C-alpha cells in the first residue's frame, strides 16, 4: 500500500507526469505493434 501512495505522490510532480505520458505512449505503441496485421499473413 505504501508503494502505491509513493507512486501517486510522484505523479503529482511535473517529472512524474512526463514519466506517466511516456509510459502510456510506450504501452499504446506496444499494443498497436503487437496487434498489427503482418503483410505476410494469409487472409
């Protein structure tokens, strides 16, 4: 529980917000890349 409280306190700082945006963007592009259709796939 203490780790979650520390994390939420960190997110309130400008560096924490930038870090959150970077992590969310990385997760979005990873999911987009994983689920993208490959050109060689049979249809």
